[in-house]
C-alpha cells in the first residue's frame, strides 16, 4: 500500500509540475516574454549586488571596475541637471553588459565652479573633490577593484581627472587608476549641423533622446540663447578661469534644435563601444601595476637611479 501511495504521489507531483511548466510557457507565449537564458547573470551595478554576488562579480570582472563620472549642472532649458551623469552611466552600463565590469553608483562630485550662478548646480571645493575621489578609489580597491577606470562624462573634468591620475604617484597604491575621456562621436555619423555644440547642443541632446527620452524637453528648445557671447578678448595661450562664463553665461552652448534620436543612437553605440575597448585593454594590461610598483621602490632612492 505504501509503495502504491508513493507511486501515486510521484505521479501527482510530476503532473502538477508539468501543468505549471505548460502554463508558464503558454503565459510567456501569450505575453511575448521568455525566461532569460541565464537567470543567475550578475548585474553590473555595484548597488544591486548582494554580498556573495559582489565577490563573484569582482572575480568575473577580473578586478576591473568602472567609475562613471558626471556632474550636476544646468543643461540649457531642455535637458535635466544630471545630463552628464545620466549619459555616462548609460554608456558605461551598456559597455559592462558587453564586457563585464562592476559599475560604481552615481558619482557627481567633480569640477563645476563655472556654473555656480545657475540653479541646481552642486559645486564642491577643489580640496574636497580630490579627497573624496581618492577616498572612493581607495575604498573600491579595498573591495577588490585593482583596476579602476574612471569614465568621464563632463567636460569640466578634463583637466581635473588626468591630474588626479598623476597624483596617484604621490604615495604607494596597490591598484591602478585609468581615465577614459570624452570620446563618444560615431565615426560614420553625419557632420554636425550645430557648429558650436559645446554644451546641451546637438550632441548632448541627441544622447539624452537615447538614455532618457522622457527627460529631453524639445518643446523648450530656443527659450535661451546658446550662442558664444565672446566677452573676453585675450591672445592665444592666455587662460583665465572666467572664460566659460564670458562665452556662455546661460550655461547653454549650441543649437539643440538639430538633435535627433538617430544621431544619439549612433554616438551612444560608439561611446559604449569605446568603453568596451577600454575594459578589454585594462583587463589585458599586466604592465602598469608592475611599473607603478617599480616606481614606488625607485623613488625612495633617487640617487641610485641610473643616469
């Protein structure tokens, strides 16, 4: 009798599982959805990983982590204050899904002093920018990120970030900082109609049409001028920090009416592809850390360096 009951129970369980599977398949067919091929695939987002999954992610990424670096500043009247942050994080996540890397949470603590007069700008002191970025990369490294790629999404960081990378030679580190700059134009893209296109113009507005189309308010384009006001005249080679305000006090430089989603898709694909190439190159790089370690040893004894 017990054997018969066990047999009946097995048949019932098998039937129930089969019916449930068939129901799931029929529901998927009806809704057009399917189960992912790899249901245990790791998210590239640092903040979405569990503790155990984070360990797996660091091993899978070979210790390569991305730090997408944006800013909070006005972008004309049609784009969100976090445009640089949204775009660079979108491109970085697209890249990390093609070549796995762990992507750090939103980071916007960069150089934006020139926009302090505009609403929504968050501008930190130069000292705090350096200290916070150093503390962040130190913490990333402590958690296994021995190759950190800072992906720049903001033009105001183009001087700051290389200087930060150079400052890593001030004291020994067991990790390497790499900087990936603003390179996201598609080589086969048509020529830009926007001849200024420096801030919130054709390119950035097109990118936002891809990253977050709901945040591109094209009906507001033209409410302010994006033309160069050219208010300071100095010879070539002479620099002053007020240069941007002198040219574009509205914090809008360009003609966003030329933006279109097709251009945004081409540029975003090119940008993500460039980041993929950077990730792969950094994974393969066995030289930088070795040379950095050698430098730390040599700099203690400069008189022993062969001349």
